[in-house]
């Protein structure tokens, strides 16, 4: 039975890599990121800034990836076969255009297939998971360095999205409206892809966070046999990402448990007689509620940059990069931790050595806090806080 399961799993991967109907079926079967982004868009409606309330629009129809370009970008990180040209652009951002050009077609196919399997050494960071370069200790990357690589992918993908939204400076007059809409949708797809990586950092299958401060304490690894729990070796892995539930001894991460966004145990959030779960913000797990809040605040922060790009107004590259790095390193939705410069996305608490993470004691100045999930009120002066710090 185990061999049969693995064979079936292999067939699924082939279908997904080729972008067949099976890929679309799987995408609609287990949506997660799309709901987090949807709730973030809904919370933007409480923004005091009318541009922020209206810039991203609202999803059209269902929750599937075609309902909004941000959803589309969310999905394509895990299912590149659905839009290979876009996935190849993501890989060029990841590995660099020069390195991408020298890859053979077979190597490109393998890289994209690895995005689905979650086991390619280079594309692992798109899922905010430990980036092991190989199966030997000397080939490993520390959790701290891998966290920084994921930060770079988020930052570079957003910058590419802003540039895509700017597009050509002189569109033909008779197609200006269509061209502008196309630029906006293209730019938002890249923003959605960056959000996927950010949102993965709040999944217990991808990271371990402090239960009170929400600071990242460990980053999960993909389960190479060399580092696997059920393989004889001198190493132990405390945070393991696993993607297929039929695997034996699958450690810390599971499609069925740690990668789920819903808290099915809450009153009013159980599975109904029709097999459906009431899908609302209140039914999310605490960590995925926090992912929504952080997604919302990043989207709000990006509005002035994206809007300038959309209308061909100057976007200061240095200001954009500084704002993104500030968000990734020092932003926290809780005012106490923001004042203490404890970034919810920061890598500061991860020791920089290989192959595994060592935890330093919590500094005494970091006091556990309780985040109010009703949800966290929209910070009216969020953009002013970041822009004034530049």
C-alpha cells in the first residue's frame, strides 16, 4: 500500500507540473492563501484612506484563483504549471536572470517541478522554509540565512510587481484603459506571490513562532533523508515540513494539520452536514488570523507606491526598498513590540550557524503580549509611521 501511495503521489506531481485539469482541481480543493488574502482585503475596507479602501478592488465571484489577481499570485507559487510564463518570471527573480538563462530546458522543468514537490534546493525559500543546499552538513544553510533569502524573495518580487504596474510610459491612446488594467493585474499577481511567502511564515508547517510575541524562533526544513527523523543520522530535526499525509513519521508539518488555516473546533466553525466549513475570519487559527493582519498592513503600505507606478508617477526605488526592509525587520501589529523594534517577520532571533538552529534565551525586555483578534484594529497612521521613519 505504501508503494502504491507513493506511485499515486508521483502521478499527481506530474499532472500538477504539466498544468492539467488535475492542477486546477487541487487548487480549488484546498484553498488557503486565497482566503487569507480575501480577509485582508475585507479588513482594508475599514481604512480611513479612501485610496487604500478602493485600490485593490474586491474578488469577483468565487474564491478561486481567477477571482482576483492577488489570489492568482497566491496560487501560482505552489502550482506553477497553471501559468508557466509567470512561474518562470518568479524563478528569474529567485535565481537571477543571468543564472536562469544558462539553465537547460530540463533544468528549468526540474526547478518548476520542485516548486510543487517543495524539495528543490533553490525554490524552497518561496515557501519560507529552510533552504538546504545539499544533504551534507557543510552544504547546509542556517535558519537565519534562509530567513534572509525568503526576505529577499518577498522584497524583490514586490519591487518587480511595482515595476510591472508601471509598465511602458507611452501606451497607444486607443488602448490606454485596457493597457492600464493589464498592468495593474500583472503587478498584483507578483504582489500575491510575495504574499504567499509571507503568509507561509505563519504556518506551523513552515516556522515555529513564540506563542505570545509571534516572533520567528525556527524555520522548518524539507525532509531530506539525511536529516529525516526516521533515518539513522547524527542529527535531529525539530521542525520538519511534510507535504503528503500518507508518509510515515511525518514530523512537524502536515497537509492535514499544521498547514490548515481553519480552526475547526470553534463554536460555529465545525463542518456542517453538507461537509462545508463556515468560512469567516473568526474561524481561522490564531496564527492565520495574524497572517491576515500582517497581509492587510503590507497591502496598505504598498498602496502609494503601486498607485504612483500605475499612473506613471515617479517611484523612488530607494524609498521603496527601505520601506520594505523596515516592514520585514521591525514592523509588528502590536504597538508594544513595534516600539521595541521587534519585527514579526524579522530573523533576529535565529542563530546563524549550520545545520540547525540554536535558540538564545528570550531577552528580558521582550514581554509576552496577547494580540486582540477581533481583528486587530486597522492602524490609521500605519503608512505615516513608516514614511516618517525614512
